[in-house]
C-alpha cells in the first residue's frame, strides 16, 4: 500500500528525515516510536503534503502511484488520512459544515443533510462525543481529548485506506483511551485499513496491537520489531537500544 524508499526531508534547509525506507502493507498496523525531535511528525506531515517540508530525495508510492507529486486534496481522496498532533481551529466553520463538505470532497457523494447528520451522530456516539459538537466551530475551544475523539470520528466518517495518527493518545484519560482504541480496533478489523500510529509510549499499543514497531532516531529508522520492542523501550528507554 505505502512504499517509502530512501526518503530525505528538509525543513528550512536542514535535513530532518534521512534516507528513510518503510513499507506498509494493506490491513496492517505499524507503530512509529522515537524521542522528541526524531522526525516522527515531520514524516507524517510531509506524507500528507504540508508545503513547509521539502522532499529532496527518495520516493513514496501509495497504491502504486507516486504520492509526492500529488496535491494534498488528491492524497486525501486516494485514501490517506492524517490526525495531526494539534489540529488547528477553524473560526466561523461549524463542525457539521466542515464534515459534510470534507465528505463530499473526498467521496464525490451527495448525501442529504438529515442522512449525513445521522452518520455524524453515529460516529460521535462511537467515540462518546456529545451531539452538540456539530454546532460548534471546528476545533475551536476543544479540549485535548475532544480534539482526539473528533479525529477518530472523522476516520469513521471518511473511511481512509491508511490513517496516520500523530500522538492520538495525548490528551486522553484512561477511559477515553480505551474507548478510542476499541473504536480503532473494531474499524480496522471490519474494513482492514492500515494504521501508522506515532507515539512516545506503549500505553496505546496495549489496546491497538501493532504488528510492527519501528524506532526513529535522528531521522532514520534504527530498529524494527514486534510489540516486544515497544515493551523494551518502556522498560529501558530509547537510550537502552544503543541507537
């Protein structure tokens, strides 16, 4: 599904990601771990097409097509989804309007207001987000946990083929983490879409079990293993891996 080969990404002429290669097969769950500043969010943002990052070498193919030449909206239509660490507020744009227009753009499907609102309420119920959020401005005044629940609700509505979750566990208390994890696991099993989970800690990975764990250090993947690698990091830290 996603094939990254020898990718180098710069920010303000400084290399952040260096000769990184990674393959994600359809229906698999990968975790990308690493200390602060290792390049995890840079990789996620660059894959989605954020313009402040410069791709200076390498390739990235998504379902056989070169991803790096696609505009952001084409990447989203192709089935790529990013839940960023800090989703920006959109003053003056109601959540319902945002979701309906995004859904129309992604799917080219016209759905009545009534029918789509039912879909939104169903997604909100799954992540335990109050229905009143449809009348609020998108991300404006949301708590950290509400932002994360809202991102997962979008996965249920937009049904991406590959979802990149950048620290989706931050801002969630234990109960919310369990609920969000349950929703992600059920959706992944039902539709067999792929997940790339970016996180510092293994607590989310206890509930959404990855098949592969990768450790990013100084812009390159230095170790790959199973869930036991995340356990080792939890016990010994990244320094214990001698990266």
